[in-house]
């Protein structure tokens, strides 16, 4: 009889798994979203093109929610320093879950903590934007090379605008 009960339980668990009923595995795993590589490449290309149309030579970098680079495009005639600066802006935006222009404004009146000041690759200047689906952060784009962070940021938004309607 015990063997029969075990078989019934196993069958019920299998049916629940197939039917989509949450099981204990949901307690240990998180569902996250990542931008597919073709769209990530399209977003950074869109940002670089948007800046190039205004005569700015920039680099754009898209990072995932862990701050890992997914796509990078150094535009024609963009300085080598723009690669690192763009990645650091994207990293800063995603790690602090805020556009870097907002961080820059906040820290003009409220100095950042000593922990933030010592954090490697943290840049508190405009040009990094958080990418979201609803309220979920799915990555960030950093742009560097335009004459001013607000221009970098505008190009980052232009790149994200190229793909956001396909992020569902």
C-alpha cells in the first residue's frame, strides 16, 4: 500500500508540474529578463547613430542587470576613453537603479557616501539610463563622447526607443 501511495503522490506532482501549478522549486529560483543580443546590438547602434546625426562621436554600451556588458559600439572617431566611460555610466545606472543624470543632480546637494565614492567604475555624471519593462530593471545603456552628459543621455534614450516596443 505504501508503494501505491508513493506512486499516486509522484503522479500528482508530475501533473501539477505539467499544469503549471507552482511547486517548491519556485521558492529557490528567480525569474529575470535579459535583452536578447540582436536587440542589445540594435539599441547601442541606435544610440551611436542618434549622436552621429548631431555630429557627436560616441560609444554606447548596454549592460544586463548584473552590470555585465552585452553590447558595445564605438562610433567612428569616438575617443578611446569613451568606451570605458560609457560602460561605467551603464554600470552606475543599473547598479543604483537610477539614470545617472538623476544621481548627478542628487549628489550636488547631498554628497555621496564614502562607500559610493570608493566603488570602482561608479560615475555620477549624466549619460547612463536604466532600461525597464514596467518597474523591472532589465539593464542600462551608457553613452559617452557627446559634448555634455545630457546629450549622451538623449542618445541613450534614442537607442532604447528603437527596441522598447519589442521587449514583451
